[in-house]
C-alpha cells in the first residue's frame, strides 16, 4: 500500500504555464515533506521541502502548499520551462528519517 | 560543492554472483541511506546508517548486507544475485541536525 499517493502520473504543460502535482499521505507521524526532481539515469535532486508548521513555502519558481488537516501537499511550478521536463517525486519522512516516496509524475513541458 | 559519490556507475553481473556497491557521503555527513529504484518505479528504502551503526531497515533482502566504515563511506553487499535485483541503487547522505538528504548519481546494476 502506497503510504504517499501522488497524482497525476503524467502531466503535459505548455511553456510558461503552471505545473501542479499533488500528494496525499496517511501517516500523521510524517513531519518533513520534500520534493525531488529526477532526470533519466540520474539521482533524485532535492528541489524544495516543507514542514507542517507552515502552509506554504516558495523558492524561485517552485512553491509547496501544505494542508495539514487534509494531509495533502502540492508542488506548483510557475512559468514552466522545457528544461523542467523530468520526473517529480514527492516524499515524506518522520522521526525514522528515511524517505517514503510517491509514485512519481512525469512532467513534459512543450516548447 | 562536494556531492555524494557512488561507484561503480554501472555493473553487470551474472545470476548467483555477488556485487559490492560503494558510497562516499558528502563531507561531514554522518548518515547514509540506500535506496533501490526499479524501472519506472519510485525509490524504495533499503537500509540506513548513523555514526557507523545501522539505524533503520526497510525492504532489504536477507541476501543483501551493508555497513558504514570509520571514514563514513558505506558499502552495500549483494549476494546470490537474481534477475529481479536489476535496478538503480542510490545512496543518499544527510547531516544529523538536518533532514535534507542528498542523493548520489546511482549505480545501475544489471543481472544477466
């Protein structure tokens, strides 16, 4: 059973558009929620992360929105660029610190 | 900035052989994690070490073992390899006081 559910599985966006990826979790012990970007054959690269004490965090074109009561969080990529085309994973961890990943979203940004 | 170094990058082994994957964490990072990623799958946690001691264990087969050495590098030993072990193996490291985990480029293991 996937502890962190991610949607959509794939996403196609026009250049300059907004990409939105959603995740939901079950384990209320999770207290750290990062997003990773992965290109084919490469390791996941940390993009941005949030903790439950804030509802939103923005870094450049990337924003995480967090809804603790709904146990959901999302990644918004503003002004999406073709170079953003990659697989995006949400993840969560608690005191044990190892990451539980979502199933991934393959983002394609059309030029 | 220094990153997590993994070696080898690619490895081809036959069934029932053994393999050793190495991970060199970011300097001053004392925690190492190992993940397995199958084709089109999300990374699955295998095992982690903090200060050279095993800290958590995930879905790691009994055929696999790992350790962290005095210089904080880690090795994942895989024996009696099976075709299903073919995957990307990632190592990540983090500082004790922080939670951010940084991943290496991975080792692609192919079992034939």
